[in-house]
C-alpha cells in the first residue's frame, strides 16, 4: 500500500476547530487506501508560551529541562488530533518522537537526527491505523528527551519519510509554499512553484521560516521531494526537489535574519583566544558561522578574527556573552543590533556584479554594509538592524520584481 507523510505546523492546529478540519483532510487521504503518518507541531504559540514561562522562573534555564518542557506541546496536539480522528470513525494512535523511533545525538535544544527506527509506526500502520507523531522531538542514545530546534517538526517528517520509503512528504503551514520574500514584509513577493535543495537550504539557513534547514539537508541526502502547501488554501504548492544545474539562474529570493551578533577578537594570539571562545560556545551549544581570519603580521601572531551568532533562539544569550567576555578578557568586542540580508539563487557569484550592484543600491539609500559573506548560492550582507526591512524591500524590488539576474 502507498504511504505518505504529512506535517502540520502550529498555525494549522492552533485551536479545536482547526484540529477538526485537519482530521477531515487526513480522513480523505485514508479513504483512498493510503497509509498515512502525520507529524504535528505544538498548537499555535504554545512553544513561545512555554519558553516565556521558563524564563520567568530562570533567565538561563538548563537545556535538558527545556527539552522536557518544550516536548509537551506536541504531545497535546497529537492526542487531541487522535481524538478528532476517532470521532470520524478512524482508528488512530499517537506516538512521541521516542516511541516513533527518532534517535538523536545528545545535544539539547538543537539535536540532530542520527537514525530512525520506525518499527512501531510500521506495526500500527499494518493494523490500518493513522499514526500521529509528535514532531520536533526525539530521544538521545543516552535515553534523554531531546528537541530538534525551532522548525524541527519538518525534520521529523522528512526523516520518517525516508525511513518509511514514503511516496511523498507534505509540509502544511499557513502559507502556500515558498515565496521570494516574506509576504508579510514584501507585498510583491512571488510564489515559487519549484525550488532546488541547495537554494531552499540556503534560504532556510539565512532566516526563511517555511522549512527547517536540517529537513532540507535530510531530503537532499535521501532524494525526497517536499511538497510545501497551505493547510486551508490548497490551490498551489512549492515542490522542493533535485533540479538540473542551471534550471533557474539569478536571484530567486531575498531573505533576512534580524537578530545577529558579531564577535570580534584581535591582538596577539587572537587565534588561541578564538579557539578558547569556540570551545566555550560549543560547551553552551551555541553554533557560530561566517568565520573570518586575517593575519596582520607575517608570523600570524597578530591577527583579527570574527564570527557571527544568530542569537534569536539562544536561551540566556546575554549571560553567555558576559561569561565569554570574562573568559577572554581584553581583545574581545561584540557588534550588536545587526541583521543579515541575503540574496539567494544559482550563479550569483560567477562574477562580482551582483554583489557590487547590491552594495551600490544600499549605499544610494544610505544603508551601511558592515560585513559580507558569500557561498555558491548566497550573498549575505550585515547591515544595522534598523535598516533591514528597507533593505529587503529595496533588493527584492531590484533583483526579483525587476527581473534582474
């Protein structure tokens, strides 16, 4: 029998009425004699509310206890959705991430899926049941509950799709797939009917919230097509899949990330201090990116080193910064109130014209650029946070709405 995996985000299951609607959608699929596993997120803003509650008690809550707390949100959704399916006469069973066989490493708050053992899911499907799985969570090889980071339910769905050899993976949210910019910020944002894995992954890593970056990586490795759709307006979709190189050239999307801190280390032996800083941040499970090193002496002893931290979802970041400053002492500085503007697409860095034209575009609007990073599919510029929304609109109008490439 054919098998599909569906994932419903928090806005899709935000209240009882929406849960009943989602149950109807699932019932329509099941009536076609299709095995179906459904991954769900916490209802509405439940996760945000749990985080806020934890911070009222403890400004820097222990990561393990945060995972124990946050994993409860999905359990509420999955049990209520099962009840709604039972009301429609469908046999359904809810499973936590650990019961569904989602095995992760031992990091808390941003664990990585290392293996899926879907035996319980397959057994329940063989009995004709709809299987509802709590997304965003798993169990470490140490048998601790772990969570996969914001948007981690996407990763749960894609990982299960691979393990179940599913026909397709459908991701449902409050938007009809992927757009060339955040529609809430850019009214002229264009719907993208299809997109390649590398471009989608760069968008996710640069701040787009439609799909989780780890989910896209998993899908790319397993060659699983992702169908991103709106739950309640299913008239169009975005398909994320493998595309031949050169199928779509030029800027496809303009993405932003609003809470960026840059850490700068300078002076003698700054590389030693850099390693010390990274070791400490790793112990606090704080990821870094955009590392830059420049030696100012021939022997490399005098150098400048910097890296970037996306601080939005890091619990206790201000306290971590204070501890880092105490650890390193002189020679460390923090650039705060920054944001990242990213142009995403194929072929952007075959020459420097896109980068230079973007710098000129921002300069004409008196928007300073304080950092630049490029990859094969991305040009990212650091700008003051107060200018980020204007920057996105300018670049989208110039590169996407203006059909530039």
